[in-house]
């Protein structure tokens, strides 16, 4: 029953495509696209492989978007099975990338193949945007392709990103946006000295504690019906290794990350934190890195079609959320009218023994297929 979808998922999982190396995953997809009559354009940059494939003319454009790259395996000896040897056990498919997101890629491709076999004529375009660097820098992948497509005035009406959005069962959660991500590398300066003579030094650890306490509980905003409140998480506090236990350090380094919604801009947040540093009279330097801006897609035609298709097969109505990490939706948002992220369960993503329920893989394929039929019903 699972046939082509399972076989394709296994083929992709068997390739150790740790980001940004594709190592032939996209060659497999290109062969299948061309066999279906798609025009395929490879848009590669440096060590990142990208493809933009399309078929059809006029009408609405539906784009399936995803990535062939995966995160590293972690400790291989802790896996039940070799992570790049797709293995079936008790109805589950084990392997790195099975959930994030080679399983969804396989479901997308087979859904389109089945749709095209049943519907020889349809009005509109079906397209694929696939990258190999979603799990790493994101610098040479979807971001680059979108900039090229934007310069050509290419527009996508509906985009489905196959990220693993489901929580406990396929379709219980879909996403219509994501928070932004911004990191800070902060140095708090003091005066180095002997730990027995603190009056001759300035301890940057002691000086920074009131600031860190306030930073960790800082309420940037209260969120809204679409987004959770923006959140700050301190990820690292360190001193130079050259300091011994009887020394007051001359500085400490602090790293923190902010996941922020669209209520405040990144500049607003930076200003709030800088004012907090000034309030505590700290001598500091700070470096900001903006990894992603938040994006939000209004609930509209695509979300309704996806929700109806999920209910048709699974008898549940999905929660629509903007939670979780970032995705390539933040780039595609620049050329797409409506984006929904919808894929397999995220219970094991990035973990040792990543796996998916094979029945759910097939279910996802059937839901994707129904979405295609509903969008191109004329």
C-alpha cells in the first residue's frame, strides 16, 4: 500500500546529506520531476544545491517547498540502526531526516505524480522549491533562490512547506508563521585583580548579576492571538580560561537569544536591552546577529483547504500556530501570498533514533494529493 512513497523516503534517507551537502538527493528528485514533464532549473551557490521546478501555465501557482539536508546524527552508537540506512521496524521508518523532512518530500513528490496521472489537464502551475542548506546557515539556499525569483517577478499564490509541524498525530498542528530569531554576544567589562583584594578590582560577574536577573525575566511584549510573547533565553556565560580560581576576571562573555514576534522590531528590542545595560551602569560591548525576521500569513484559502483535507482523512481540525523555530518560510514570504507549513510529527526531529510512523507517511501523501485536487478542481 505504501509503495512509492516509502521507497522514495528510504532512498533519500540512505544519503548522508548533512547540511549543506546534498550528495545526490536532488538528482533523484530531478529525475522524477523531469519524468513528469517539469521544467527543472538548478540554482546552485557554493556548496549549496537548490532547484526550482515547475509544470503548467496560467491560473494559480502552488509551490511545495522543502530541504534535502539534515542535521548531524550525534552519537551513532546510540542509534538502534545506522542513521543513514533507512530501517523499518514495528511499522516505523528509522533514519536521520525521516521526519525532518525527507519523509514529507517523498509524500509531496508522490502526491504530485499521482495527481498528474489522474488529471491530465488542469489550469495553473505546480512548482517545487528545494534547498540543501535549511539546517545550516540558510545563506545560499532558499534565500538566494527567492531573490532571483523576485527579480523575475515570479509570484507564488499558495506555498506548502513540508516542515514537521504535527505534534502527536499528522495534521493536529499546521503553521502560518514563525517568530524571528536574534542573538547577542555581550561582554561585560570589569577590572582584573586578586580575589583577596576585591576593593582593588571590579568583578564583572557581580556587576552583571542584577542585569542578568532582570534580563531573564524581562517582558518584552504580551504577544497576541497569533504569536506567543517574545522570549529571551541566556545560553552561555563564560570567562577566559586564563583566569585562575584566585583571580577576579577582567571581563565575562554572555550569549543570549531572543525569539520575537511581529509586535516589536529587532531594533526596538535592541534599544530595550541597551537601555537596561545603561540602567545597571555596566561597561559593555555587544554584537547582534539577526538570524530571521518573523513572518505571518493570514488564514485564508490555503489554510482552509488544508484543514478540510486533514479532516477528511484524519477527522481532526488542526490547530494553527506560529510556535517553534525558524523555517524557510521567512524567505518565501517575500514572493508568496499564502504560506502554510504542514508535515509529519516533530516528536523525534534532530534526536537520536529519529523515526516516523509509515502509516502516517502514507496519510500525509494522501492529504497532499487531496489538496492538489481541491486547488486545481476546475
